C-alpha cells in the first residue's frame, strides 16, 4: 500500500487507473445525496413501483439494482473511494435498509423545480430535502426511544460531520426542449432553478449540514437521445463533436450561474465547506477523446433499439419489448458495455461512470472554492466492495369480552388514501405532520391524519396482527413480516389531479406492491438473514388485500368547480382503474379481497363549510351536502356491481365489500346514541362553531389568517367529536366504525373471507 499525506485540499480526493491503493485523510462518517437518475440507487423504482429489469444492473450487481445503468454509478465509485458502503435509497424499505453511513434521496427524473406534467417522478429537490428533514427527525426520535436499531441509523454526530452531495438540474434544462421551448426560454428559467437550488442548500445548512459537494450539469447535447431527437431538427445544429450545440450552450450558461451561486453561498456561510465539481468538462473531454480512454462508441447507446448511429428510439426503453412500426421488438444490450460511453441513450455505462469518478478524484476539476478535505479515499482501480446495504377476519365489539372466530390471514396488504395511511405521504414527500396529530394513542405524530388510531389499526388489532408499517417509511428497520401498507393520504384511483400533493395513485400503489413482492422473493432466495423482516413465501397467496380508496376522486372535482353530473360521469373511468388494480393483485396471487365503499362525503365539516351555503348545493335533513352524498351513493352502487362481477369472474377469490357509507351515516345521524357530542364540527381546527374549519390553516399549523397569527389547535376532549380535522375521523369515531364493521351486519351479499381469532377491543 502506498500512503501519502494530504498537503492540499485538492489532494484530498485521489485515485488513479493504476493498480495502487492510496489513502488520504478525511472526516466524513456519512453521506447524504440529492439528485436525479445520475445518482439514484433505487428511489424511483421503490417510490412509484417502476419496473426496471435486466440488462439494467447486469455488469456488477447481476440483477436490476434500481439504477439506470448496466452497473455502478459515479456515486457508487465515490462511496467506494471513501471506504463507505453504497448508499441505500430512502424510499426502499425492504430488507431492512441500513442508513448508518448515510442515505440517498436522489430519484430518476427528478427536477429542481416542481415536476412538469409529463414527468413520472414526483420527487423534486424540495421533496427530497423535505424527506431528509423528516429522516433526520425520525432518526433522532428513534435514538431517544431505544438503542435497539442503532446499527441501522446514523450516530448522533454524523449529521453535522456528513458530506451532503447534490447532483441535480439536468432534467430542468433538458425536458423543456421536449416541450418545444426555445433556447432563450430555457435560459430564462435558470434564475428560478437556481433560486430553488439555493433554498435546498440553505435548508440542509439550517439542519446542521456544513460539508457540501455539488456537481454541475453535463453536456446534454452529447446524449444520444438528444442528438437523435434534435440533431436534424431546426433550429438546432450539431457542433464539431456531433453534439447539439444549443443544449450544451444552455448547460454551460447554467453551470456559470451555478458557480456564481456556490461562491455566494461560500461567502454567506464561511463555516461551510463547498466543493463545486466540473462534471461538464470531464464528460465533454470523454466524448472528445473517447478512444484515448479505451472506448469505441461515444454517441451510440449500448442498450436500445434502432442500431447505428445512435441506437435509441423514444418509443422503447432499455430492456423493454414493444411494438414499433407494427413489429414486436426488444431493446437489448450490446456485447461489451465497456466499449460504450452511453448505456441507454441518456445514462452512462458503468465503465464511463468509473472514468468520470476517476477524473473527479484527481482533484483537477474542482472549481475555485475551498473543497472539503476528504478521508480515506482509495484508488478505485483496485477497490471493489459489496453493497452492505444491508373480514370477518376482524371482529370486536364495544363490550369487554373476548370473541374468537376462525380465519387464516397471516398478513395484510392495504391500498388506500388518508383513511388508512400509516405514514406513506409523510415519508414519501417529507410532509410535515406534527402534534396534536397522534396525541391520543401514540403520544407523537405517527404519520396518521388523526389524533390516534385509524380504522385499519383497530382491524389489525382484531386480527391479532401488528399495525402495518408504511411501505415508504424505511427508517429504523421496518418489519413487514405480517404485511405492508401502501395507502397514502390524498391518493386517488385515477391519475392525481393538478392540485394534489400526493403522487401515489392506486396504479402506483399496486406497482409498489408488485415491486415489494419481487424484492421479497429475491431476498428469500439469497438469504434467511432477514426472515423476521419480510413475509414468509406462502403469505402472499394467503394474505388479505384491503382497498379503501376513491374518496378523493369524488371529492376533489367538486373543489375544482365540477358539477355533480360531471363527477357522476367520471365514475365508470374510476371503477375501470379500480378493477385494473384488483386484477393486477389477483394476477400476483392475491385471493382474499376486503373492499370499503366510500363514506358520506357531504357530512365532512370541510365540505359543509365549503359548499353548504353555495348554489346549487343544498343541505339534507342531517345538514350534510346532498349532492356530495348522492354522488357517493351512486359510486357505491356501481362499486357493488363491480365486486359482484369480479366475484363471478374469479370464483376462487373471496371478496368482501363493506358498507362504510351506512356505518358513518348512522354515526352522524345517531351520534349521541353512540356517545358523541359533536357530529359536524372538527376537534382540531380554526374558526370555532359550527364547523371549526378553515381551509387556510390545517390541524396543528400556525398561519396568518385575516392579518392575525392563529393556531389550529385540538379540542379538550376528542372523544366527544366524530371529526378530527374536518376531513378525517377521530380515534374514537374510527373505533366505533371498526366495531360496526366487525359485527358483520354491513357486508354486502358476496362471499366474505373466512374468519379468525378476533378480540373485542374495549
């Protein structure tokens, strides 16, 4: 081994392409990364259930690893060089993941700005930073509660000592050209992009981050996809390297402005260490001198379709099979990816990533700032470390006795919205949800939009199963032995509307489940080490699959000014997508289905306050909004028809449809009989009687309303209230609803699944 002293900051990152191992002093115990597909190690695949199969991952991992590459990314080589394990993806909760040495928030397709309409990735830089804030808070919470899972989370001082890496903005510059934006329009957006970039850096700084590592963007015009797409299209021109001139020019202008921003931040925060790396120059040099570096193809994709000169076709991605020009074709990989710079027309091969990393770590490509000093950086030519990533099945009554019924569900998988979300939205987009949410049972915010437990929590209790962990909540070694929850607050059956902050529609949730099942099966074949964390092999076919979703598909259109007739017209489309979700789970082996119809939307305090005095809406005898309840009833009748159809189509399936609407409407109508005092006023909100709801400030928030700073606080006794926050029910109301479900009186005329060991919950 050769060892040298670090005499210059630029020498604090060093490896070569020769067979040497070089050690340099550094002090980074952990790394946190924010970015796009250039550094995504699995977030998009986990987050939206995106299928990404071989040949992706074939070179190093011998399986699809969640990376858009044949093998390792630049960040993998940099982690190797720091003698740190590869970063696990924040949204990948299965395994369980180890975050002791950092966490990766990067997601393929991510932008600095709010995602454009055509983007499949909802995880913008703002969302990624919010995820980090939530990650840090959750780690600190776990650390104060127990030392049990300390091997899975960063040590107490790691956040302040860690390196924070940013490699994002390529999509902000590239995607607009596909929307027919001009060069001038793209350049005009750069100040807005950089303002959001700066806000992200500042947010991390305010969380204690002091060491920042920033990559500028690469030569977009040299990507085969862009050359093929714009090379022969006016007004675009190719430069002497055969790259699209305008795209590279936009990248250069962005990079100059990014450099100015980092210089400004270094002055503003003198105690911070900011390293700005000139990725553009490294990659452009690789394209220009590819043969010198051992490559044969600088501008043709290894994995694609179409053949020379670019081997890309936007109609089919690497590894896919599709019909193109009337023929079934496959986008396969080349014989030797080491000869190619581009993997799939957009992303680099492992060989190219390795070269870029080697050039980064020579220290020659740091722009004029004070880079942080690095620690134990090893020559990557020799280092190769493995990734150390690490219904009547439900019965209780309100009396204190024990009831047992036979059932056979070892696990539960749930799909839904906020009525059953146990933490996915909070984890997935870094949503802030503080006390008094969670105050009743958990004594902390639990990711539930409730003061305590949800209906699904009581049902799990009744089945003598643990509460379901959220699929996207990866922190603290989550256990999925008895099932997994994919529900997310705000979720819709259809594609999310523009106003929605939740990207996790039913299609996405089902895709997440498909990916979850495949990942579990992969882990089972490799090792029994994580047996306690994942379902047993036969649990998927024996499990109960619960669906509680569609409320937002019916409710949100009214807020967007749609009439009741227009909402009713959308019901067949909603149910077609609902049916597709059920069928996909059935095709994955699911046989036991538990479906809730939608509740009386017109009785939610939010809707009574919003529509009660607005034409053409009218209040019914219960002082609920008549049109909203009518639409819910029509939807429920059609849902009943669908479930009957599915039961006939799949005679080996057990489908239970539960009449949630009738249970909740009875609770509103007979609230005092059931022990409540307030059927239509929110416990936690602002505005006082009659509804205590104001859309400008949510439960637990502080906001300026009509010129005054106000707090939407909780009531004195939430057991007296049906509504928690104007939209969701209190724990007391959820307990009542669950108790009524489990009497068995509210199942429709289908064959419900068999029953098992239910305990009365007093």
